[in-house]
C-alpha cells in the first residue's frame, strides 16, 4: 500500500477513535465517560461533542490554572513520553486537526510556501499563552484562564464552538466579542490552510511546538543513508513542511509523513524506531553527485 | 556504538524516565480528576464564550 494512502487511512482511523461519539452532535451533549481523563496525543477540543479524550493543551492549562496546582506533571509527563517516543509523527499521522487542515489544502487553488520566520511564532504562543498566562494572570481566587483556548484555538472553535452554539440556543445568545475574535481566527486559519499546507501546524500550534522540540531526540526518527543519497533534491522538493531531510532530518518542522522517503529514488531515507546511528555514514558524496547528474 | 548515538540513547532514556515519574507524581496528587472535571463540562473558553 502506498505510504500516502496508508497515512490517510490511519489519520481517518485516529479521527474516528478520538471522535467516536458522533451522535452527540445532534444532542449537543459531551461524552462524560472515563476516557476523558486521558489526553489525546493530538489537538482535539474536549468540548467537541464527539470527543472521546481530553485535549492535552487544554488540560495542561486547566491544571496549571486551577487553585490547587501551578503545573501539570500529568499532562507534561504524557506529552514528554509521547514526544520522545514519536515526535511529530503524532502531527502527521494522528492529529485530528492536522487531517482537517490537509482536507482544506486539497481545495484547488494556488499553493504557497511560508517564510521560515513564521514557524517560530508557535514557540512564542506556547510560552505566553499556554505556560505563562494561565499561571500568571489569575483572579482573586487564584484561578487562571486557559489563554490559548480562550483567545486563539481555531480547533476549539471548529470542533467545540460551532457545534455547541448550533445546538444550544442559550450559548448562542451569549456569544460576543470573544466568539467573534475566535471565529475570525478560525476563518483566517481555514483560508490560510487552503493556500499553505498545514498553516496552523507550522505557525500557531503549541502542541506542534512541543513535539517539534522533541523531534530532535525522538526514538521514531528519520535516517538518511548518505552513501546511497545522490543529492537529487527530490525529497526537499516533495516536502510540504518545507524541510530538507538530507540537511536536517531531525527538523522541528518534520511531521514524519514519509513523503520524502517515498520520493527518494535510492531508498536512502528511512523512517522507523531505530537505535542505530542517526544520519549514518557520511562520505564525500562525489560518487553520488555524479549519479545525480546522470539522473538529471 | 558511536559516542553521539550513545548520548542520544541516554537522553531518550532520561526523558522517558522523567516522563514516567511526572505522570506517576501528577496522578498521585490528583491531577487526573482536574483534567476529567474540565473535560466533561462545556469549556466556555474553548468555545469562545469564556
């Protein structure tokens, strides 16, 4: 089976498992079972009626902003474990909002690459809105607000806000400036995702920022066999996350989708759980360059 | 095994051990209840009303 088809099937299966309570969209109720105490490794609002699991970013802010705690060991430990094992494989294969963005990108339109500088915005959002504000901006009871969910998260607006306001007239009546702000962010994000592959993942996602940092050491990683590599550049040209796998196989932007490995004419790129030396054997590449010239 | 590979594995193991300890500690002090309580109620901030 082709890698792209396999990935899409796994993305759909992950979406289905993490949003298995579809009938709740009609009633507007939330699933309240035991699974909700566990975090989804991907970004999936827990106020989505269909959601089976808790959103890790929302949960992290909820615990840190609560009266009893200032830091969530449970959620950070979970993200650390998942990140060290899989890195941004989660973004590429499991995240429900990642799948949604890819579907928007399929809409026929001119496609653009994003200047690299914008990819650093997500780290600022992680620090300011997810880590600092929920703990620092507290009320008289010592409770903080989940600032990322409150002011930014378009996944929450799409999966939670729209279905809940559609099914609850009392919530619809309470919409105001904040809802307008979040709807604007959602519309701009969706529009950007039509033209730029995974715009939200690249620029705004704090979860992608965490997994991206852990991509550098993740056990599931990308290896380039530099003996086999002919430096034809097909992998970098194929990558929609604007990564050059030969130069930076552990890039924080790589979502381990495997498109580069599939495009490589020499099978020099491998993805998998390996404890072998990453980016193995380097040589001068003279032989490879000669072969690349022949291919071109 | 080359030194850089050894270092990478050591870092991976250290992070995994730290992650497990954090999960155990967080669970032990009752964070799961806070997560569940937030997740089973409508999060007004998440849906744009908070």
